[in-house]
C-alpha cells in the first residue's frame, strides 16, 4: 500500500479500518481464496500493520460473513458452497425487491434519469473483449446500475443489507470469472438490464420485481452450471 499504515491516519481512519477494507477487497476479488487460513504474522508484514489492528479487522469481517473464527486456531476465509450461494441469492432477492419497491414509490425524475443513464452506460460496456481491465470496467458499472436502481429507497438499513449481499455475490462471480464469461454469452444481459430499468421507471412494480428476481436467479444458476469446479464438482464435457 506504499506508506506504512499508522495507528490513525490524518483523515481519522484507523489501522483496523484500513486493514479491514483491504482484506475485504482481496477476499471479494478472489485474491485471498476461500478456506485460506489467515496467518497474521506474514499478513501484518504485507500490510505493514501490527497484529492487534489486523486481528480487529479480521473480527469485523467475521461479522460480515467473510471470515470464520476458529477457536484456538485463529481465522480462516469463509469457504464457498452451492448452498451458501443460493442462500445469498434468495436473501438478496427478498431484500433487493423490497428496496426496489420503495425506490419506485419515492423516486423522482432525477432518479429516473440516473437509472436510464446508468443502464445506457452498462449496455455500452457489456460487450467487451474479456481482458482484466474490461472486466473491471464492466464490474464497476454493473455495481453502479444495481445501486442506482434502488437509490431512491429511503431505508438506510435495506440499502446497507443489499450492498453487503451484493458483495457476497461478487465474491462468487470473481472466483468464477473465466467460466462466467462463457455463461454471459448464453444470456442477453444487456436486454435483462434494459427491461428491468424500463419497468422500474415506468413504475410497473410487479414486472420490475419479477425481472429483478429472475436476473439474480440467472446469475446464480450460471455460476453453478458453468463452473462446478468452484464447488468441488466435475464439469460435464
């Protein structure tokens, strides 16, 4: 990270917060693999931070479901499974649908414009060459679209829960990114986003909620069908 993390930065961010942010990012991006035992000594050297704040960071991420605390053994990155992915997806469907319903009730013209603009940008970057840089650009705009779609929801709790579940889903997608590219070719993802955005701004609540549920379900199904190795299974050839 360049300069050594201090106990508290000039902006007031603590070492533990900096470490938690970095470790969270590495787990979600798949840099630190599921099931990995976290060895605090080498990790503290790599992050240039003492073990105390690093331990606090690990405890924070355990509350987010990204790290498991093993009694007398330390910390381990939470393993992945089909059941876990489907649990995340089903919960996300419930939370995100509630947030979308509220967003459609409270959204104004500015919200509508942001939704359609975000959808347009996402459509332009959906077709790409599969390079790491292109994938990163797509992932950023995809995240923006889903965030903007529910941004008019007045409930901070719903939005916070939705964001957390989105991150958990992203961990699976990032781990399966190579095969997920193949899965994307079998879906018209741009059309899915367009239909969802249009239904939302038109206040077609029942249709928008159904499209959102289907969109999330298709993503989970694609990850399971096209990357069974992710779950320790053999892929049919």
